[in-house]
């Protein structure tokens, strides 16, 4: 189905600035790396911008990858967007970035394209990143993602089962033209899933810092950083986390993406229950990116709503004072708009009883099993020492 | 109200339904369309029907600038009602959003406003841009400042705070009040809101908006300011009522009773001639009592 | 002589709550004067809610009931219910009294509240204020658990509750969950409903759900419990009626036309009736501008719960009139479109089932359904089936709510 472009298409100052940044990156001798730097949530060009603005720039960069080639350093950003992005145009653009891949796609790239279609089916819209170029005929985000699957063809073969299931369970959610294209895409994927040798294994479920590997001891500054919990109890970072392996993750209660902060805290609550059931001497904690807004009462309600049973080993926290020291010390992917967060990745780390970071999972949704394994490893390492 | 005999009640209701059935099977009140009424076309609709043709027809009416404005607005209303069908409306959602984006710049102000609001409620970036541009360049504004800010305010992230600050400084009346509500999402505005809440020379509505904002943004600061307002017999009844209810609801939810404050409010309850102050004082005292009992 | 009354629909404080559904209760002689049985009379006392009695489970009760209580303390069973048309106006404004037959002194008494959902325009001022105060307290300036309720009804979750045959059962559970949360704050409160096919000017006033200005901003009287209302971090409420509030919204099906939707008796079918999801339900939402007009934002306006109170009342009335409360009756429900999970009789409903495996949403805000102090139904994880017979016409435990114009009838 095609539609006419909505509204007038004058370029805003924001768009012009994005074009300038893209132009500069393209001029760079290592244009791929320069474009990847534009995606970094902490980069100065995102600072003070709205979420809409940062999304728009992300989409523009993803489109460039589709044309210029997708560097391997950009793949985690692309998969992250497909897995948990909320803005339909940005998610569709992430799909297009895969078309620039010169190496075999990770096995989960195809299934993530399908999961993105499923997630967007109640929130579809015509893509915005093409408006200035194409004129009056625009695809919707779902049509665009479908087109990506079609173009990838056998490269997206692992998506076959997920796509067949999507068509079976949600056919009423698509108009006849999209249904036909989805069926065509399914046909293009081939009759059987490609053998795994044709795809790169996705390494994004592995922590970037392996348990027992090159661990990083936290800086002195951070160990004295004061944190306040959901009941108003204050303690330094060191006092709170020393002596017990802890999974620490980050969130803020104003986050409007249910696949990110809401899900993170719900999974943290579930993880805490499993730790209790297994009688492990470990803890979990969530720290807010938005400490001025996320007062203890707000943290308490937010955690309780997501199944948290608070205890010294299971808490939601905020910094007393600025959050920035944590960003620097823990290498967190978060940027801030005029008032609060404008873009953030998923960050989860496991610190051992000596406050060494033993595992750091970024961007991708983590599973409780993986983090339990990280905690077990961190506990074992500590004991061995 | 007298007791009702259930068997007789059934008989009466049966007769009433029968009367209605024989009078008319069509819904009254909706404006007519060439192919049914927007409020009525569902009257014969089975829940399994394909919505496609009806959606296409309504979109055509909504975008037809030659149609009567009431027809266009009715079509928009009918499309919005269909949105409540969730998954059943999904196949048409992208086209619906595109249509709204087009209508956001329609020559008819009521159509523009309706479309912009529906987009703003879903925090549509295109609508956001149009609204911000209008605030920046009033000559190209699609809706009045107060309305633009109200729509931008649907985003609780506070991304419109910089624009709201500008409008707050330059405007009076409704636009200034809507700007304040956006600033209420910014913890950095707490000091200003406290000052406004306590400022007797400010409009009552501005003081009350500030008080309501502060209750959420900085409860401690609110409580301190509210105690001062409640205890000040020279202050206005409106802000005293607002402050009292803020304290009452806060107390019910989480705080322990406070003897000094209870005494002040008890005195106020008996001495005030304002019904609003009395009602708020009652609410506060009842909440305190409930809290003590539990 | 001591007589003990046991009416099981009581909270921890011993307060008895009744609806129109008869509750099986007992009386016994706790302490007899001699070995002879004693004849006693049960009678209601009321300044508001009235009760009636029967010896069997029926909608036909009497204002008085004679019982003979054995001297050995054996319990004697009877049924007690609220009198249809005479609900309470305040907590404990009714009572069950026991007198020795022919004697004046009351030998036992239980205070009773006949707790019924009412037309919002017919509530007393104190009833209205108690409801608003409980709602304002539950929202707690945007930091309370009301957040769960609007997060259950946002983009990405709407397949659970809309566009399919479980629309009415999901929303019945949703309202019940909220009502029980409000009753935990103030046990006298019930959810009122907005009869959207009638003019309701008293509802859209600064003292009740607020008055809208030209921009669509809703304002309240100073000190109103919803003055500090905040949802999703956004202060206040936006809403403007697209019709004169001295009239009903145009274009909506009337109650009688809605009840007629499933076809005439005796063949009325749920599959036809549930088309009311669009009109009147959808059109009632979109008769306004503001939060209420969009599915993903509508529960952030308290009007949502009064609007849906009426949607649920219409279902209850259709069920009563056509006797469609028995899930075994194929006309009482319909097969789910596309076999969608969450819309079949035996399915549990998200989010109360805490099921976050696809195709359910990834998170389940709010946890299980709030328990009631006066009934065991429907349990923490309700099924679609458990929502059908809310007054337990077919027996078992009722859901604990009733409407002022929908009687219990066996």
C-alpha cells in the first residue's frame, strides 16, 4: 500500500544540523567509524536534544549504513533498535542498515526483523526518513521492514519460523497488501532454514567483560558516591555493594519504552526471586538515570508495581547529586535532553564482592539465566581469591 | 427511592424495549451521510466485518475540503472510535496517522486542532515539530500558543521545557498557565513554582497550578509552603483549600499525623467561612483520623 | 440470652457489605435462658440501605423473617440481601436486627452497607466526595498505584482488551480491580457510572469531574481531590465535550438500542451485542477531545472509569434481561476472533495472570487482581469465564458489585 506524504516537508534546523553531521562523517577517512560515533548516546551532538531529535539522527545514520556498508561496530546498535526500539521509523531504518552488511548476518538478525514487525503492528506509520527524498509515495515502517526481509532473502533465513508464526497468529493485523508481501518474503527466505554455518553467531548475548576476565576495579570517587534507596536509606556505593556479588542495572521511571526500563525492572524482580529460591549470596539493584525526579517514593511504587520485594539485597536506588560520575566510571550508554534522558541503551553489570566489574551486558535484552551464570561466576571468582 | 419488585421491573423493561423496537431501529442524532451515518454504520455491523471499505470512506470524507465541516469532523470522530478496536484497526493505522499529519495543516482550524491533538496524544514527532515551529514563529502557528503547549505537554519527558520557558516569559493568561504545567515536569523549576505558590500578588489559578505541580515535583518543598499558606489567615481561600487537600492526600498516602498541623487545621475548620476551605479541612482531618486508626 | 449473627460478607472490621445477591447467613443462640427453642424476628433497620430476608436463595425477599433458634446453639440458616432500589448512601447506614418474637429489645445487630454502583448524577454530595478522595489518594499526585491502571491500557497491550469478544470481560475485571483498590482506601466507595445516553450536566462541573475551558483544560474547585492529578508525569486532565453538556452526546446508541443489539429475546446473542464496542463505547470516548479520545491515554482521565462503568452496566443489563450469565449457554458468549488468546472463555486474562510470554505483552503491570474482603471470586488470576456471572445467579461466589438498575433474579 502506498500513501501520500503527510504535511509540508520543510527542513527544520534540527534536520539541517543532522545533515551537516552526516556530511562531516561521510568526509571522514573512516566514515563508518565516524558514523558509528554519531550513534553514541553520550556524544555532544545529542546533549540537550529531544528524544525525537536523537531518534531522527539515529535513523539517518542507519540509512547511511544501508548505502555505504554496515561496519561491524554498528551491528549492536542495529540489533538493539530492532529488538527494543519504539519509534517505527527508526526501527525500519535499522532494518535497512542490515542491507549494507558485507559479512554474514548474525543468526538473530532475521528473527529480530520479524519481532520488530510484530511489535510495531499496533503502532505503524509511514516512514519519515524518506520524506525529503521520495516526495509523495512512502512505505510504512512495517512495509519497509517487510521489504528488507524480501531483499535479504536467504540471508534472513533464520527468520522463517518466526515469520510463519507471525502470519499465522496475527494475520488480522495486516492489510491484504502487506499480508501478500509478508507471504512473498516468507517464500523468498527459502523452504528451510539455512544451516548455521552460513550465519555469524550473534555474540551480543555474551557480556563485553567476561566473568573472571579483565575485570575493572571501580574508582575511588565512585566508591564514595552516595546512593539512596526506595526507603530513603543512604549508603555509599562501596557500603552498599561490598561483600556480595550484585547485578546492577539502570532505568528511569519516566521511560516510555516498555521494552526497556519497565521490562528491565520486571526482570530484575524475577531475577531476585530466583536468587532467593537458589539461596545464593547475591543481590540485585537498579539505579535511576533521573535522580532528581525519581525520589524514593517513586522508586518504591515503580519497583513494587513490577514485582520487587525490597530488601538490602534487592533495591532501587538513585544518586544523591548528579548521575554523571556513574556514566564515566561504569561506561554507561545514556544521554540527556532538556530535562531527562533522551536516549539510553540497556546496561547491566555484575560486580563482585570487591566491587570489580565481572560482566557488562549492553544493548541487548538480557536473560535471567545469563545473569545468574554471571553472578555464580563472580561469586566463584571471589571465593577462589 | 422505593423498593422495586423485580418481576414487575422485568415486565416494565420488556414493554419499554418492545416499544423502542417497533418505533425505530436506527440511532437518532447523527448527521446523515451518503452511505450511512458515522454513529450508525456500526449499528448493522457484525464484529467480524471487514472494516476496510468503511475506513476508506471515512478517510475520504475527513480529507475532502469541499465537504461540510461537520461531516469531516464526524468522520474524524468515527475513525477515532474505530481506533478503539485495537488489532482490528491495525491494518489501517499507518494510513490514519498519515491522514492526521496531512490534516494537521488543513485550512479549517477545527480540523487542524483535532488532528494535531490526536497526533500529540501519540507523541508524534511530526506534530511536535509543527507545534514547536508555531511557538517559535507565531505567524505560522497552526493553533494558539496555549493549545500548542497543552498538546506538547502530553509528553511527560519535558522535551518542550525550553519552549515553555520562552512562552512563560512572554505570555499571560492560558498560554502562561499551560507553560507552567510543562515546567512542572522539570525538577529544576521547583524553586520557581514554590515562589509562585506563595506569591499573593499572583493569579489564584497560577498559584494553584504551582501548588499542584510542586506536590509531585518536590513534596517536601510543597509541604513547607503549604503549611505556611494554611496557617496564614490573610491568604486567599482558594490557595488555602488547594494546599489543605494536597496535605490531606499526602497524609493519607504516606505521612504520619502531625499535632501542630492538625491543631491549625482544626481551628481553620471551625473559623473559616469558605465552603471550599471547610471541605478541604474536613478532608484533611478525616484523612488524619483514618491514618491514626490504622 | 445472647444471639449470634454470622453474615459472611464482612470485612476484617466486621462490617457487612451486601449487594442484591442473597448471602447465606446464620443465627444461633450463643447463650440460652432455658432449654426451649427461641423464636426470633430478623428485621432491617435503615437510614439508607435496606435489607430483605428469605429462607431460600431467591430475589423475592421479605422485610422480616421469623426463625426458631434451638437452645443447644445450633446455627439456623437464612438469606439476606439488599433491597433492589434501596442502596446505601453511607457506610453502615443499614443493619440487620434480631428481636425475640413479640419483644421489643434488640438482642443482636449487625451494621450493613448495601454497596451498589450508582448513576453518577444520582450520587449524594458526600458519596461523590468520598469517591473522588479515594481516587485522588490512589493516584497520590502521580506516584500512586493508579499508574498500574493506565499502563494496563496502553499501546502494545490493547489486543488483550479490545477488538475481540473479551472486550467486556477484560474491562469488567479492570473496573473491579480499581474498585477494590479504592475500597481498600474507603470501604464505602463504589465506582459510579456515566449514562452517556442521557444528559449529565452535574458530572461535568468543577466539583465533580471538572469543567473544561476553551483550550480543553479541565479545572476543579479549589481543594478538589483531583486538583493535583498527574499521570505519566503530566499534570492535570485535558478534555472538552464536543456537545453541549446539557445534552447527551449525539450519535450514540441509546440504552434500549444497545440492549437490542444481540437480537430479540429469546435468541439474543453475545456475538451481536459485543458490537457495542464501537457504538456506543467508542463513540462515547470520541465525543470529547483530550486524553479520553485516544485508546492509549484514555484511562488517564477519571471519566474513563465512569464511561466504562456504563459499558459494563449495559452488559450486565443485557445479561440480566436475556438471562445470559451462564457460560455454558452458547449465546452468553462467542468464539474469539482468530482464536485470539485472552478472549476465550477458559483463558486467563493479562495482566492479572502475570503471563508475559508472547503473544502477551512483555510486562504485566499491577500484579494479580486485588482481593475483596467480602467475596472470594474471581480469585487473583481471573478467567474470561469468571467475569460472566457477576451476581452469581447460577450460584457460587459473586464478584461483589452490582448496579442500581440491574437486579439479581434467579
